[in-house]
C-alpha cells in the first residue's frame, strides 16, 4: 500500500483540531458554510482554473480539451455556454465546471419561472452529478453592454434559476452568479476607495449583492490588469501589472501594501461591496489573462509578458493560499482566459491570442498549474525534504498534517499529479514538507516535522515535478497569516503525541 496524502487526513483530523486553527483567516469561509467544516481544508479544487472559450473553427474536440486540462492538473473550467457535448465530456473527470446562460436567454428566464425550470431541465439535470457543475453564470458582463434593458433582468433571472435549483435539491451544490467587468466600479483607486457606479448601485448592484449574500455565492469579477496597463501605460507600471514590481503601491487610506494590480482590483471590489454594507461575499475572478501576440501597436501583448503574468498569478494563488491585502487568508480563485487561442474573435490581433494553447494542443508558452518557479527569478534557494532514515509511519503522520491543517498544497502528489511517482513516503512527504516550509517563509522551524525533515540546497525537482523555492531576497510574499499557519502546525505537531495516545 502506498502513501496517501489527502484521503487519510480527512479521516484523521478530528474537528477538535480545527479549533486550534480557527483564526480570522477563515472567518468568512466559515460564515458562508456554517456547519460544513471540512470545506475549510483545501484538498481538491485548486484555486486556478481556465476559461474554455470556443469562438473558433479549428479547436480540438471537447474530449481532447478535457485530456489537456487533466494532464495539466487543471481542476476548474469555465464555459461561456452550456453546450451539452462539452458538459458531457467533463463527466467523471473531477473537474468542476462553471456554465453560462447566454445573454439572449436572460429576459425569458427572468419573466417566467417555467422558462428557468426548462433551462435547468435541459442543461443541468441530465448531466449532474456525473459532471460536477459548480456554478451557473447568468450572462456575461451584462451591465454596460448595449443590450436594451437587459440589466434589469439579471437579478430576477438569477432568482428564478436559483428557485429551479432549489426545487431539484441542487441549490447547495450549484451557485448562481453573474460575472461583471471592472467597469461596474466608478472608482477603483486607491483600492480602499473602490465604489460601484452610482447609476446602477441601487437598482441592480444592491439587489445582486443581497442575492449573493443570501445564497452564499461569490461576486464574479473579470479582472484584466493588461487592459488597465494598455489604457494608461504611463500611470500603470508594467511590472505592477505583471506581479514583478519591487516597490508596489501603498494605499494611502489603509497603509496596505499592494505588490500587484490584480490584488488591487479585487480589493477595490471588496471595498465597493463594504461601502454598501456587504462584507461576507467572496470575490472570484471569473476571467483574467494576458495576450501573447498583438498588432504592431500592441507591444505589451507578447509571449514573455503573457507567461510572466499567468505564471506569477498561479504562483501567488497556489503557493500562498493568498488572499489580498484587505482579505489576507481568504483565498482568491481565478479562471485564466483562455485555454485556446480563438481564431474567430474580432480585431485587434490580441483578442485572438489570449490562449495558453494553440488549437493543435501545443503550448503557446509553458505554464505550471501547480505553481512552479516559472518566470520568477530564483537564487540562493533552500528546500525542505523528508529524511531518508525516517520511518514510514512517522512520515505518514507528518504528511497528513502538512496536507491537512498545515495547508500545504498537495495536489501535485495526488494520483495523476506530476509528483505522484515515485509513490513513496519519502517522495510525497518531501513534496508536502517543502510546500509547507516555503509557505512558512522558509522559517527553519517549519522544517522539522518531529525530526523527520531536513533542509537541503539541492533542488529536489525532477521531470515535470517542480519543488518550488522562494527567492529569499524578495520576501514580499510573506504575511502574518503564513507565519500563523506555520506556528499553528508546529503547535499541532507538539500536541500530536498526546492526541495519538
Ligand atoms: C426599455 O426601458 C425603457 C425605459 O425604461 C422603456 O420605455 C422600454 O419600453 C424598454 N424596452 C424594452 C424592450 O423592454
Ligand atoms: C450602511 O450602514 C451604515 C451604518 O449602519 C448606514 O449609515 C448606511 O446608510 C448603510 N449604507 C447602505 C448603502 O445601506
Ligand atoms: C547567497 O547567499 C550567500 C551566503 O548566504 C551570500 O553571500 C550571497 O550574497 C547570496 N547571493 C544572493 C544573490 O543573494
Ligand atoms: C540532510 O541534509 C544534509 C545536507 O543536504 C545531508 O548531508 C544529509 O545526508 C541529510 N540527512 C538525511 C538523513 O537525509
Ligand atoms: C516504507 O515505504 C516504502 C514505500 O514508500 C517501502 O518501499 C519500504 O519498504 C517501507 N519501509 C518499511 C520499513 O516498511
Ligand atoms: C525538531 O523536533 C524534534 C522532535 O520533536 C525536537 O526534539 C527538536 O528540538 C526539533 N528541532 C528544532 C530545531 O526545532
């Protein structure tokens, strides 16, 4: 029998221990999922998904797209429609799917519960639970589109869809959302001064937030630092958009330090929601990305920038379970736009080049969805690995804790992950120990695990299995929460022998 990195700890970790870890960090998730305590343990769905746009006539089949997603460890996919063949293709894959009601269907659904029921009957009921449908997006960026009066119908349509889900006992597993662009904010700088456009606040935003708050669904934001940069290249430093800024920006109201525009955009939405008294709705980024190619006047659209943006985004979200400065520890989920280049999108050229993959399935540039060294400059690195003289049983215990309450990201050592083979205690524990150690800001005390761990300067990465290492000279990713996790886990390891008896 081989080691297990996640299944066992779910059984092992008693609820008692969660109280040791309760902290402000998880308060919001807790409030939203009262009773669903295991939800706090990040095990399966990674925080980074992809948008599977299909505005093209040369794409591989959905089955091939599914295989591609699985091979990259992608666990969340967003569709811009509800194509039956595509939804069917994601059955029994473990990938969660967000599907979309097209803008043209919104009015009918808003005006007639029977139309909503039929939509759910046609597009959801035949495919669940084999396909894991996590959310239904009612339209895409409906606000401020030129479609006559559609805005007024969004929330009524969301309510009718929710009622249909409730009738079918799906309201707790499928969330009803509606993605918005940053243009719903009339101000987003500094982030703490974020505020919704007053022309839609009372009529649409507040009813939408009430609905999201009541149903526990997130506010979906399409966040494109690329466009913020392109629209104001002198005001927005490229490095700030690409997560490579050394200085960052201080929010003068809160003194919070922003190292990147992505966090600043998400926090502007949190501030705007707080300004109308909604503080318990998480933000999920329903689209973000960077084009790899553009017209001659689109110089920021190139492979290098696209890879830098997307890999740094993944690293930030995957490695640190990163929240934003305003909501540290509340992990942000994001969907990268897009899986493939889409040749039927209109001009400019950049529009057709947001894909991570060419239609033939080859990569436009490499991305490591588990969080890799990517384009982040790394020097003087230290890793934490399992001692090769540690006993299997002590490694299993340490592994359970690293992947459980220790919040290590153990996706890569799940079956099918790039670090699953060799399927040995030493290898799996090494991966988990290292992830925990890096997240603890390389504090040597976080590389002990009851004496089963060992520091090393030799990169343990092999093949496509990347053991990430933080660059000590750019400690900007550290945060009190990271220390908190580290400390909590040390406390738990000390308590462990007592508990085992
Ligand atoms: C759109 O709204 C305007 C003003 O609120 C109204 O006069 C018009 O009839 C509406 N059009 C449709 C198609 O509902
Ligand atoms: C938010 O709450 C404050 C204090 O209770 C109140 O004064 C304010 O009017 C509320 N704002 C909105 C938009 O409801
Ligand atoms: C790496 O570490 C050594 C010793 O700690 C130090 O002398 C050297 O300056 C470091 N190099 C870089 C690039 O930080
Ligand atoms: C611990 O790491 C050191 C330095 O890399 C190495 O020399 C030693 O053999 C390791 N010990 C074990 C038990 O793995
Ligand atoms: C420990 O587990 C490894 C596989 O991970 C196995 O090869 C080895 O024999 C085990 N050692 C003991 C002492 O059971
Ligand atoms: C590591 O853990 C062992 C056993 O729990 C303990 O004796 C030792 O002092 C710890 N080392 C450090 C550096 O904390």
